[in-house]
C-alpha cells in the first residue's frame, strides 16, 4: 500500500476547491486626448486607403479572393479608426 504524495495539488472530487480572493476592482482607463485620437484616426485612414488600393488592384487583376480580403481589411481598419474617435 502506498501513501499519497503531499505535493499533489490536484483537488479531490470530494473536497471543495479553495476559494480564491476576489479580484481587485480595476479603475477605468482615462480617455485619450482629442489630438491623439485624431492622429490615430488619420493613420487608420491611410492604412484603409492602402487596403482599398490593394483590393481594387486585385479585382482589376482578376484575383477576386485577394480583392475581397483587401476590402475586408479596409473595412476593419475603418471600423477601428471610427471606434478610436468615438470611444477614445
């Protein structure tokens, strides 16, 4: 007969798990300044334009899959840029 290891930390199904301390409340992050939000939105517009150029060139070149991927990338960057302005 063997004795159980004392280093075994797996909980037994018959014993309740030790309750962890509740997480500390997190303070909401401060809003970014307007100039920073505008700068990030301008960067997002530039990247969206690049994705749009890629999408257009792909469609003209007969690559519809690449065109759709470029268009989706453009929409995603525009969405994030808009959220940066609105939510800050």
